[in-house]
C-alpha cells in the first residue's frame, strides 16, 4: 500500500472518530432525567377521595356562623395539607367562618389524624409470588405468580377527629367523633393475561366504575 492510500485511510479514521465523539457529546447534552414521587397519581387520588368522603356532612357543636380557627399543628400525615383544606372547606359549607388566627376566633378546632393512607389486598387462586431460600446463607430466589384468577383491591383510608375549645380561656366547647372515609378501586385478572375492572383513578373522578377493560 502506498503512502497516499495510508494517509487517506488515516484521515478517514480520524474523521470517523471525530464524528462518533461529536454524536456522543450531542446525545449526552440531549439526555434528560426523571424523578419519581413516593406515591403514584392514582395512590394520591385514592387518599384525596377518602379525605373528601370523611368530611362529608361535618358540623361542630357550636352555633352556625361562629368563627373557627382550624389548628393543624398536631395533624401529622402524608397529604395532610389536602386533608386540612378539605376539613376547612366542609366547615365553610356548613356555615362557619374561617378565622385567620386564634385571637380572631370564637372557637379553636384542634385536629388529629387517625389514618390517611392506603391499603392493598390481593386474592389469588393459584400460586402467589414467593421468595424461596436456596442456601444456608439465606440467599433467596423470587418465583413469579402463577394464578388462574386474581383480584386486587386498593383502598384510600382517612380518619380524622378533633376537639373544640375557647381560645382565650382554653375551656372545652365540645368534641368531634372520628370522621371516616374510604375510596376503593378493584381490578381482576384471568390467567394472568385478561384484565378488567378499574386500574386507575382519573382526576375529577368521584365514583369508581367497573367498565374499564384491557386485554
């Protein structure tokens, strides 16, 4: 091979390397990253709908029109901000005025959360997913589910309660028994392939249906 041919091959190789390097740099610049919240949108909506149901018809043992300060200092739960807002909205609909501070209120409503979370239940006809130890060192292997039929229930659960007191003296004015609410969706699967029922909750949806199908 003459020197000119070797030179042309070297130039071609260098050009190819330069093109590949540029493509790699461009693809790196175009890459994006995603973050994943602790709960899916469906899980968040299940809890929100349960909170909405828990406060339906909420009233206080004080005259309608009273100014109420909602004290959420001891209301500790994930999605607590939504639940507190739902309680304030229910009180407003019941005819109470929202006070901006304890000093402006006729009564303080101190909240506490019994539950504001999710439950999931599965029923399987067949072999459920299992983790089986395979050695004395406790190494395990996961075996997939082998079922004829399975059913999955996902339930948002909410329970709130609280008590009222006079803001200036601290004298008790009454208590509110636990307010409870649930919102459930159910899905089914046959032979691990055919699925029907409700898989997700859509934004704005209030009454879960059972007509969603996927095959």
